[in-house]
């Protein structure tokens, strides 16, 4: 099979968490102008596209995934004119731009939800959301037992201004994120128009937030007692995730994207059961890519990784879709920290980068992984902003530790994230002094230099290599595969150095090497790219 023609099939897409990327105006939060000014550094890294997390008008109850106006930029992130300049600069640099669309829920500050609250039960204003009477005496109990992914019940009861309680509304996430009712045609029309609004402004695609959640089982049945309902846990079937009806929505969206010139990509965030359920979102005429979360959650283990890789390629191959690879994002602890303590985590992360970037398909990088940033695990409690912290009764700290502002340059926090006198929205650790982009640029052995070299080589590889891989014979706990034209990737996941039965030129190594004589020795937790 030869690589397909649309740009996304082999693209490396860099996730910009806008609030934490670069602060141009000194309010402590990243913004669109900050992103625009730093784009040349992403072009120099060698990525093909950026994905921008939500920058829409929002009270930021969930970091902007609570959208109050889908067609405008929040003043703290800039203006529509700033967005247009960003797109123009990106395109000048040869970078595509994908943005988030958040269709499962709005913010409670959205005009639709305000109108719903002001109207009466049974009115059309209520029919855009999922309002239901409560159960039990006085309707005092929620309509069913669903739990919010951030903790606590998934239902909140409305009160009239005089305090009289009335209907409940559903929110799979925070109470400030009421779920929309996708059985209402008005909701479809609204989002189709939102897509067109941004496509007309030149975006190259959308990342569809909670793509598996829009349609609920209309009976709203209780879930089994004790059933886990975590966003990151697709292992059980739930009446509000992965319902068949979602696919009709994406067939319509596909037609809209296809009606625009150029290739406009639709990418699913769908935490569902397994690779085959994910692939259903990628059937012809639906979405184009989905995040490979099975790969993201896989342990640092050769058999486990090989299993995920095979299952992903097979499931996506069956529907003719490209496979994606992702190690981190703004919702999970950074993989340097997931993979191990101290130096081990970083060593494995660097090896994992070479594995990920050698696989056939498309890769998503999360901002800061190219710097080898670890999770910040000791943010002071008063700094925590993820709704998970309060909704879990302060038992789960949430996702702020992977959202700490990026270190760019200089000797003192916030390391060029914003002006020196502006306090960033989350504190930046002093120890990141040695991890700034400027510090790493000067060091040929840095993680940034490794990513930059890997992305440069990868471009050549993906232009010529087949969109499949061949596993080669390997010692236990070692993965070795070829991609045609003599390219081989070998990863040692064991605790000992291993000799690998190959002769060839080392193109790139996840750790500095000296003296590459045959047979090739691979230290623990390292990866190499070879020309054999
Ligand atoms: C997605 C986002 C996450 C957000 C949630 C609700 O999972 O990635 O950050 O909290 O949707 O919109």
C-alpha cells in the first residue's frame, strides 16, 4: 500500500494548549498572538500542522471546553483579527491549523442555556438541552444515576429566582457544561453553521471534542451500580457514549468538509472500547482520524505495545483509514512521568518518541513533549483550576499538572512564556531552567534536538515508505520493525543491553552513542533508527 494523498495521512500534528503556550500581553494566560509569534519555532521543529485547543468566548470553567460563543474569540485569547493573522502566518510557514469544536455541551453562559433557564419546562428553549423532572417525592432525586466525569452527579437542578426547585439538566462534565440534545434538528443546524464559519476563515480541520458522547440512549437508563464512567475508560458500554446515532452526525459533517477546497480534516476524540469501535468513526464518509488512546494508555512493555500497534493498524486498515499515534495531551499526566521515575521516565519517553515517529500513519505531539517536560505533581492546592479538583471533593487533583506554561528561554520563571513581570496562571517550576527551548536548542543531545532530527528524517521516510510495517525477529522485550527501503526502527524495552542481529548505519539514537560496530548493542530503554 502506498501512502495516501491527503495531507493528514502522515502528518505530525502539534497540539497547542493555547492558555499555556505563549502570553503576548502579560495577563498571565497564553493567547493567539503569542501562538502566532512562536509559530516559526514550530516550523523549525518540523511539524506539519498545529491543533489549537479552544480559544472561544468562555468563562473557562473547564479551560475553555465550556464555550459561550462558538463564533468569537475570548478577549483573554485575542480577537477574530488575531485568529485570521495566526492562520495567515501559519499557512505562510507551510503549517496547517486544526481547531477544536465542542459539540457535546455548551457553557451555561451560552445564550441558549440562558434562554432555557429563563423559559418554562416544555418550551422549545429547553429542548436544546436535556432537561427532565426529578424522581422521588417532590422530584428531589436526579432523573437517573449517571455521574459526571469530573465527579459528583451528572445532573443539576434548576431553581427559580424565588428558590423554588424545578427541572434537572444533564451535564456529563461540569455543571457549567450542560449537554446539548442532539435529537433536536436545531442543534444540528447550529453546529453545521459553526463548522462553516471557521472553514470559511480557512481552518484546515477540526478536532471533535467528546465525539462519542453527543447521542444518548433516549431512555436515559440507569447504569449498573459501580460501573466506571471515566472519560478515559472506554472499557464498558455506557448509555451516553458511542451510541450508533453519532455516526449520522459525522456523515453530514464529512459532506460539509468535503465541500470546501483543499483537504479539511475531521479528527475524533473518542474514548471507546477498542480499536474496532474507534475505526467505526473512520469509515468512508465519516471522520478522517481518531486519537489512538489505546496506544496512549499502553504500558512501557514490548508485547503490549506491539499488540496495540497491530490492532490499530488492522482495525483502521479495514476501513481504509490512517492510524494515529499519541503519547500525551492536556487531559493525561505527561508520559515522561507516566513511564517512570527520575531519569528512567525521560529515557523511555525519548525512546517512545522514536517508536511513535517511525510508525506508519500520523502522530500527535503535545506541547512540551519535545522538551521532555515532566508532569508537575506539586502544584499548590490554591493554584489548581481543573474542575475535577472541586467536583471530586478535593480527592483528585485533576489535569493542571500537564498544563503548566511552556518554558521558552531565559534564567528565571516564567522563562519567556510571558513578560518577566507577569505571573503565569499556573506557576512554572524553577527546575525548568535547563529545559527551556533556548537551552535545548544549543545542546545536540537535548530532547528538542532529538525531536527535530527525528522529524526531519521522518519527512524523507514517509515520502517513500509504505503505509505498513514488517516486524523483524527480535530478542524478548525488544521491538524491531522495517518500513521498506531499508529503514528499521529498533526499541529495547528490557532492563538489559541487547545485541540486535542487524548491520547498518545508525541514523538516529534516542541516547547519545559512540562506536556503532556490528553487532549493534542497544542499551536498556533506548531506540534507534537504522538504514540497513
Ligand atoms: C475533552 C477535552 C477535555 C474536556 C472535556 C469536556 O475530553 O479534551 O479537556 O474537559 O472534553 O469538554
